[in-house]
C-alpha cells in the first residue's frame, strides 16, 4: 500500500512539472488526447457501522478511529460513519429512516429487517450501479452465481450486496474435559448422557474446593439455543412427509428437556434473567460451569485466553450436540452465501456509494482491513500475514471486525479464516503465552469443524434463517407479536415445576399462535416450499455449495 502511494505521488509531481513547462492555457483550444484532467472531487456519503462498545478510549470512537480515517484518506468518497448499536440496530435504523437521515450504505446482518426495508421501497436496485462502478463485485458475481441468485428479488433485480463464507460453526458446545477425567465420566453422546454428566458436575465437587458451588450446564442465551438445536427446533418449521409444518413436537421436546435440566438443579435457577448470557460466560471463565454453549466459541481466542488465565490447570473441548429423540443435529452454522449490505433509495450519490463498496473489495484494501499494516500490526511469515503482538492487535484492531463485512472468506486461502486459526504462525516477537493460546485454539477449531460441519448431522432448519422467504408485512407483524408470547409461555413451563407443565404450555402456545393469525404464516411457508423447493437455497444446498467452491 505504501509502495502504491509512492508511485502515485511521483506521478503527481511529474504532472506538476509538465504543467509548469506549458504556456498560458488557450480556452478556445480543445485539450489534446491524453492530456491530464483534474481528478473528480470526492463526493459525500454516509455509511453505517456496528457499535459493539469495544473501541478503547485511546483509539477514538467507532465512527472516528485510525481505520475510518484511513478509509477516508485512501477511498474514493468522503465517508461519514454512522454508529449503529449492534443489538439494537433495528430501533436505531427505524429512528434514522423516520427522521430522513438513514445512511446511504447500510450494513446489516438481519435479513428480516432488510426484507422489511425492501417491501417498504427503501432500497435501491443495484444491477446498473454494479455494472458501472463495481468491477470487483462483478467478478464475485461471476465466480459465485449463487450470490446473484440469493440477492435477486421478484422483479428480477438485485437489491442487496453479499459475500461468500466458509462453512463453519457459529456456535459450539464446550465441556470441561478435566472434570470428565476427574469424575471418571465419558463425553456425553445423548441427551440422557448430558443430563447425567451435568448432575455429576453439579453434585460431585469437580473443582475440588469442598463446596457445592458449580453449575452442570448453562441454559441462558446460547445455552438455551443449543438445546433447541439438539431437538431440531432452531426454527418453528420443519419438514414432515415432504411438507412444511409447524414443528410443535420439536419445540415441546426441547422444552421438556430444559425442564428436566431445571428440575434436576443442574442450571442456574435465575438463568432467564441472564438474557445476553453474560452471567453464564462469567461462570464459565471463573471455573464454576461445566458445560457451556459459546457464541463463535471455536474461534474465540479471547474466550480461550481468559479461561486459561483463570483456570491454569483447566481444559475444555468442543463436543457434538447430543443425539435426542428427534435425531442428530448440529448447531447453527455460517451462511455460506450471505447478504450483508444495501443502498438506500434516498442516497444522493449512489455512484460514490458503489465506488466505495468496490474499494472495500479491492485486494490492497482487504489486506489492510484484515491485517493492518506490515511492520506495525503484522509481519509476513511463511508467505502469510502474521500478528506481531496479540496484545497490540487486540488494542488496535479488536474493534474492526465489522468493517470487514463485505470481504469474502475463501476456504482456499491458506492464510485466512479457519485455515489461519488451524495453522497458526508466529513472529520472533510472539510471546510464549500467545503461542500456547493460538496452538490450543487450533486444536479446538479443527475438532469443531469435524464435529459440526457434517451433512449427516445437519442443522435442523429448512435453511439458514437468512434464506427463508421474506414475509409480507402483516405476517411479519404476526410472527413478531406471537413469538414473544410463545417464548414466555415455554419459559414459564420450564421453571414452574408441576404447577405449569409443558402440555399446558403447548396448548397455550398453540392458542396464542392461532389467535395471532399464525395459521396464515404456516400456510405461507408451506406454499413457498412447495413452489420453490427446487430453486430455493436450502440446508442441503449450503453443504453442497461449500464442497463445490
């Protein structure tokens, strides 16, 4: 990047010399072919960026830091970044749209919300913009036709920008392997085994402090979702005899098992209050939890680093989601063809927006966004960018992940993604501790891939949630209203003993769904599958796409 900058500066100086050597300009004479022209001035655009509250004070803010400044200096547009709270993005976007100040370029993972913006005609068709201003994205569309297939709407035009990903687990189920050894237990294979091990972790003092102060399994946030996955209940719909039906049997089976865990006393009795899983995470890191469902856990070096520091003799491993009465499943996995961005219909300079997006995809830009600057954040080892200092990298780059949203993750890239996790490299400045953590993470990542990316143990959903068809606005409102009510009903059945059984909950949940108009939603999905099953991007296609890339 620095080399390219030097070449540009030299060229600019040469032009200056040439101009100085010419006489006064004759306004009536047409410029000769090849004469230099003034570069087109940068246009102003606005771009959203997730705010996760992770920017160190010394680095600035998520809108104004060393990387956003670099993007403005090197990019083709004057970018004003708009902070969007990661877990409250919908509310923030709604406020911005209502005030007429929505960003020109929206980065948003929530496909449901992007679908809503499309139905409200808030998004701009992109075919012509891509053709004129984005050669890099055109190449991606040619290499991965599924990108165009997924982003094309009913009118035959593309309204979203996407990327391809490696097929990898988003979630992992971890277990304290040192506790298994101490208590002479085997890795649980079934739901019954899992309950047995969770009881032992709760009752047999696995940490050896003489107190009954450990939890067998975490049931908040991701932990709750892991149980749903085990019963194929990641969504409310499933296939039965080739038809899409509301999966009441799966949802109830998951609730039955959660109730077993709760009644057995192997989970935190206040888990429902731990909505974001922070208490469960702290229990895990402090050595008070035996089985933990982790978000992105197999690649989360920070989680592993903290665990190893807090538990010097502790060990954990990923395990398969236990087999249940419903079948064998995996946790949610990465969407291999994922839409991540859209251009709003109110954008005043859509050409500049598209040029900026193309700039993000440029190879030189991608190197900086992924690795930083050579000699500062990374060195080249065995032909690959390698972090110089994990601590420095965490400070200076730990908050930049969302700027990389457009970048494709190529499984053939021997340096990046999971290949990078599983084949760590070190510089002579890498500390022994960082080497130890990276090598252990490599072992976990390899095992997680083997356990979870298996077409014989697929996700239990029809497809990744981002590939489900967009519901009409009235049906989306039905789902929104009914989902919370049903979630509360099922949660009540888990924690209320014999006073409120899962049979009662099933009856009440079905009534709430019916009252909200849920039958129309079930009918919508059933008709969609009947008509689109040969062309939609389904779960089986996810695994096939990953093997074909």
